[in-house]
């Protein structure tokens, strides 16, 4: 990789050890992927995430950079919910982070958005997918090591989805069925993700959806699940993605390497993968891991629960964050949900059920086993996939069915 | 059949290591696939039955972990950093094509990683084979168990 004189100086330590350490990461990464140079990045969305240790070796690595005097070079956003942790707050504050809504890899909360063609650092996979696919910004999915190194230097190696040639469509998915809600879109994401599971670099092209057939919330739901089973963080939705206004453009006027037809059967296959083994669930969770709900879903949930209460046999939880939570509070929706017996966030459930918050994490995909959960119902495929790590039978249902199960206290097996 | 196979690939990250192979056919995301890491990183195993049928219940500590690539989820690196601190990390990684998160965790943990080999490592290498990884040269030497 060719470095400018200034970059060489950083690498040799002329600006101190912190910048040298960050630059070494970028150079090693760039050389591994045959990048020719570093490119400037305009902004960084950051996440460290949960870690088995306390504070964890990852955070210690970051603390070393902070102690060496590193500062962010570009606007860098750290999710405000995670910044409630004093250790994370102090580290990120010293680096110069903006504590924005951007949280848990959820692009719905992006406080600051790039414009078409800009190189950025893309937080979690869902945000990276959204920014690549629907804004046309350019990002790879990297963990905190790459994210923070790039934010400190203000540059990233030019590889992967920073390069035009890697952003062209490779595999065609022809949609021949109607996707009726966010849950169906998350099921489609899971289906595509599983088909392409072994390759980060395949770019799927989704054809057959008109702009009037899809909402931004559905694209956000799709963005959360398409990198869940597999690794896709850039796809092209014909007629919607700015780099694929036509099918021909999506494939750069070449033929697709492979074509899949998606009919109702393929979507049903995903629901069947996550079907119940017993009739009584241990929890119904609207929203789950990295897929916090849209305001439309909150409104729908309140409507479905009008004059009803959820069963007391198990918790029904709704996970909201960022602006959605603020708007829900402001509109009285949060109170309406509480009155119907719904727990607002895992924290409320843990408190009400008498769990010690220092013993049990509020992320179901890490705590389900400790809580003794065997069956959990979700309205999104990403959470269903992740909670498989806890040996839990996860069940995928549309929001209407989730509420029906929550009220009835059981489901059909 | 010859007992030794040599695979040649791209220059990797890190230096060299050798050990017994564990071969996984699915892409890996430690957040979704290794649930018991939250209770005890030193005892990490693959716990997701639906996502990880080829290695369900198996451990990778001190082995050469062969898998197609990383997958969605960016937390594999901080999780692996704690697994490594608990002495249970693999000795090296071999991929068909390395996911950026795994390249980055290899850089920081100095665990050798190689990819872009001239044969598919997930087909050529079987669990239990003895494998030597020279990441600086991008070479993998496989001594077949049988």
C-alpha cells in the first residue's frame, strides 16, 4: 500500500504512539486486502458492544489509545444508551465522541447521515448495509478496532465496498411474492443471508419491488436481518438503491452469476425454521437484538392492544430506543402499552420480576438461558437467529400474531 | 493417497502456528453462535444448533479453526479478545475469504490468519488433521489424520 509522506510520518510515530498504533492497524488491514491507498472518511458510527469480560480486553485496548492521547479526526458518533456505562462514557468523551442516538447498529437512529458516494465508518452491520445500499455511501463492516482506528486517523484502507468495482450486483433475487410488513422483510433478509452465507463480497440484487411497495422502516428491518445469518452489508434494490435505478445498471450491464426466485414458499420456509415446539412461550419480545421497533410498530401494537391486557403468565416486552422512544413517550403510547401490561424494555421486566440487574444482562440473546427461557416469540428474524446461541426455541410471528399470543397466553403448535 | 497436502494463498496476518484442525462449514459470528461465552469464556463452544450444525457442541480452544468466513455481527473481535485472555482462543484461523472483523481481531491478537488459498480449505482439511500455518508466506501444510 502506498502511503503519503504525512501518513508515513504518522506510522513512524512522529505524532505520538496513539496515532502510530491506529495507523499500524489500518496499514496491516489494507495490505491484507491489497488496498492501494488510504481514503478519507467523512464520519464514523461507533460501537464496542457487549463483552464477556468486565470491562473486557477490547475496552482495555481502547483505553490504551485514550491514555496515549488519541482524539477523533472526524465527527464520530457513539450510541447514547451505551454511553450510560461510565467506563464507555469516559473513554469516548476523551476521544471527542458525539453521544448521538445512533445505537445498537440501528440506522433508524442515525442522527447524522452521509451523502451519496462518501466514504464512512459504518458501525454495526445493519447501519453499514443501510448506508451502503440506500444512501450509496461507502463502508465496510468492521469491528471497533477498525472503526476507532479509522476515526482517529480520519482515513480507512480503500478495499471492499469503498471500491466501485466491488459494489456491482452479482446474484439476482427475483421477488414474486408480496412482502406485507417489517417481519416479512426481515424474513427475506434472513433468506438471502442464508443463501449467501459464506461470502461477505457477494452483492445481491433484489428485483420486483416498486418504490411504492416498500417503506423506509421495512428497509431498516431488512438491513438488520440481511447480515444476520450471513455477511451481506451491501445489496441493491432495483429502483430504490441509487446505484441500481435499473436492473441493467445493478449488474453493470452484465449477466447475474446466479438467480433465485423468491415466492411465498421461500418466505414461509423462514417462518417454519422458527416455529414453536410448545404452546406456552416464556416471553414475547417486540423488537429484539439490534432491531428496535419503528414508531409505526409501536402505534400498531397499541391499536392491537386496545381494551386488552397481555397475559401475566410470561412477560411481553417492547424494545424501543432513540427518537422512537421519545416520540412514543410524547404521544402517550408508552403509557398505553404499560397499562396493557407490556414491559418497556428488558430492564422493566427484570426489575418487576425481581432479578438483580448486575447478575442478568438486559440483552435476551445473552441472558435467555440464565432466565430459564425455552421459547421466545419475536417479530423479527434477526433476533430469532441470534437467540439460537442460548439453546432457545425462537418463534417468528407477525406483530398481529405476537399480540394475539401475548393476550391469549398461548399459541398454536 | 499422499499424507501431506500444501495449500498456497495470499500473504496472511501474523506469523506461524500449528495444531489440530477443527473444520466448520458455516460462517462464524461469536455473538450468535457461542452462547456460553457469556458465562465462561474459557469454556467457549458452538451452542447455536440451527446456525452451526457442522460444529454444534464443539470447542475451538488451542486448535486451528478452519471456516469459510466471518459473518454478520461486529462483536466477534471483542468476544475473541476475552476468549484469548481466558486462554481458549484458536492457535490460527484458515478461511476461504477472510471477513474484515476477523482480519482486525487477528491483527490485534497476533493470531495468524490465512485465506485465498488455491484449494478450498473447508473441503481439503478435515477435523483432526494436523495443520501448520505460515501466515507470512501464506502457506498451509496439512498432514492428514488418516
